[in-house]
C-alpha cells in the first residue's frame, strides 16, 4: 500500500496532488487492476497536459505542444491520415536523416515500428510526447484538407451522368463501391464530420447546387458545396449504407448505420425526405460508447445536482427533464440511467429513436407504424417487472396517465416534456388532464435545460465588463439570497488557485478601478485553429432544478400558475437557467451572449 509509482511520486513531490488525493489513488489501486495513471485521469486530479509533461520529465522524453504549430505539408503528408489516426502520432519536423514525431504514447512499440517502415532505411525517429488534444488539433486540420482534396479528386473521376450512377444496379451492388467516386465523397464527409465533432450532417439539394452543412456545437455551418447533379448519387449511397429503399424517392425514410473513426464506433441515424429539388438526407452522429458521458459532465452542479441526484435514489415518483429540441434532454436522461444502472435493478426505456445506447439497460425502439407507441409500450413494459422506466417523451394524455399510474405502483419514471421552464411543466401536465392530487403525489423533480456553447479554453481571454452589463448581472442575480457579485468571484478565484487548476491563468478576479468601483471581467474566445475561429468549443448545460417540496405540492392541488410556483421555488433557493448561465459566464465556461441566445429558445 505504501508503494507508489514514479508518476504518483512526481505529482506528490511537485505539490500537484494533495495528500488526501494520493491516498484516494492508492486505495482505488488496491481494489482494482487499473494503473495509477488511469486512476489519476478518472479522478480528474491533474490535466492531460500535466500528465504528459510529468512522463516527459520522468522518462527523459521531450514534450511538444502542436496546437499552434505550423507543420510543413511535406512532413505531415509522409504519413497518411489513416496512419496518423491509427498510431496517434504526428511527424512535425523532417531532417536529412531524422524525423521528429509527436506521440500520445511514446512506448507503443508497434506504432513506432510501423512508422519506421514508412521512412527510408537509416532514418532516425526522434519521439516526443504530447497530449491527445494536441494530436487532435492537427488531425482536425489535416482531415479538413484531406476531405477537400479527396472530394476534388473524386469529382474529377465522375465522368458519367449522375442518373447512371444512382440508377445503375450493377454499379450500386459492385464490390468495389467503396472505391467509387461518390462513395469516396460520402466517406470523406462522414469522416470529417466525426473528427469535427459534428452532431448532424445535412445534405441538401438546392436549385443550383448541393449544400453540405454540419451542426457543430449547436450551430449550423456550411462546409462543402457540390454540383447539384451529384445529389441523387450521394443520397443513394447513404441509403445503401442505411439499408433503405433506393428506388423510393416519394416518401421519407429512416435508417441507421455505424462507422469507425479513430477507433471509436459512431452510430449514424439517417432520415431522408423528398423536397422540390430532390431528396434531402440528414444524419445524426451518435457515439456508441458511453465512456466520458457522466451526469457531472452535463453541467449540473451544486445544490441543483444534489437535488436531482436525490430524486434518482427514490423508489417511486416522476422525474421530468424539459426543454426544446436540441437542449440536451436525451443526454441528461441517458446519464441519469447510467447513474442508477445496477445489476440488481431492472431498467427499461422507451425511446424514439434510441440515440445513446446504455449497457445493461433494456432499450425499446418506438415504432408507431407497427402500433408500438409510448402509451402501448408503457403498458407492456409494466408487465416486464421494471424498477425504473424511462419514457422518451410524454406527449399525450394517455402516456401521461400511464406514467402517473406507474409511479403510484412503485416505479421510478423518468421522462421529458417540451416546455420552456421547469415550472411550466406543471400546468402542461394539468392541461393533459392529469388530476392535481395525482400530480402532487408523484412528481419529484422537474429540470429545465439549454445548451450554450463553451468558450474555447485554448484561446480564451478576459475583458472588462461594461458598467451596464455589470448592472444587468446584478439585476438578474438579485433574487438569489445573499449573493454578492464581488465576493462570489473572489471565492471562485481562490478555489481555482487552491485546486491548482491550469485554467486559473485566464481567470481574473475583480479589481478596483480608477473610480473606486470594482472591475468585473467576462470572457470570450479570440478564435484559433482548435475552435475553427469561432471562439467556442463544445457545449455545456445550464439548468434550473425545481424541487417539488410539500409547499409546491399543495400549490399543485390548488391549480396555481407556473409563475407562482416559480416564485416559491426561487424563495427556496432555485437558480433559474439564466442565473446558472450567468454564473458559468462569470467563471469563463461560456459567454453572456451564448446564455442570452439559448435563453430565447
């Protein structure tokens, strides 16, 4: 138990890991086969960059950060994209008889030997260590360049009418289809979308062109323009991959198929629809693996997190997550199922569609055409002896009544509603015909959420907030008991400093201005290669969690308005989504502009 690895000793000596955290690592190591490095990562004790630099110091391997480095085209082109992805390695400097390579794992002998074979005999490999983030920043740029070149080359190979490509059954069933120009275009689009962490791909026929757009961090971005005549062929290729009917162009179709990028399996949910200019295809990218998807990663924190967690530990009742389409409800529910998932508990979900696959949970795909609706599915599920039931959406009176009855008979029911706020869920259910006394005795918690974009941590900068913005912040936060803006920011700064977070460098605590008034800082991204110049990378949830207390239960019985319910909830300490968003903006997680944008949804 007292034996420590060089890595753990290094962090302890440098003061990067506290004594109590060292004990946590040792205890966890004693009861699991995981290495100390894996445990340190899982516990989030140090950053990925700190880990890489530590290994560099311990093993005498140079450390390199590639994020802002311009790598000569000739150097990186010597290893194709597949090789870069497979070996997690990037050549960044080429000499007469040597090549410098940055690797995530410099001890991967198989990768090193494979890379050596790609260079002339006698070429010496000088291995440097870097982070996954650093490698991904290069891959993102490289994949984009490769997609453009591959699409350009494929277009040059398209020398037959598109109608022949899309309609010729011999071509469509060919064993060499993956090498066909259209297939290469589709493959490039899919690969680039996955690397760009796009959530959706839109292939849209226009009057004079074919437009390819990605939804990245919730924002639609045009990434490629192709000749309009290619539309039928590209959609046909997508249909083949999805096992859809190629000759059916009059009706919408839905399908699904998997791809593998960087060793990660991604499921694509496909929807095709006829338009006046031809068929449109939309593909949603869904990560098959649930690694890294946790309830904590959604953005829930503090008292809101505790209240929500407590609601998942009861044996009966209804937990609701509300918000518009694209607000992250499905992910929050999936994370909730992972939190309560246990071999001793029978969990069944009804979803349309099944987006995130949770191991150990029985997930049922709703199929209205076959008569399997949320209501009929819920009736059958209750005969399957469930402990926890997840219903993808409550959209009608029948489903709502069944959910209430299920909770009354000893089941925990998780579901979603389309409402703008947490309090608005109550009158919405009452409007569906649920009796107030039933609602008050079953609903435990209602969560409302939105997904603003996160400020890119690679190019983040602080700037003084204008006085009118500071006044607006104070006004928005005025309903929070005991909240003092300056004192709150001082506590945030102290917390970052004591925890040793590397992002404390961008955080600026309030300063006294020339007039004696405190200067409050906000944050924005300057734009860099990592974020595609947008200043944003990734998304984070902002939440309001309505705890259904005894007082609020009595108010339900009296059929009061959602405004009155919200007023009482605020008195009980609930933060609104806007308030939660403002706090995250003040901490440099998102921006005020993003909070205001999503709050209008």
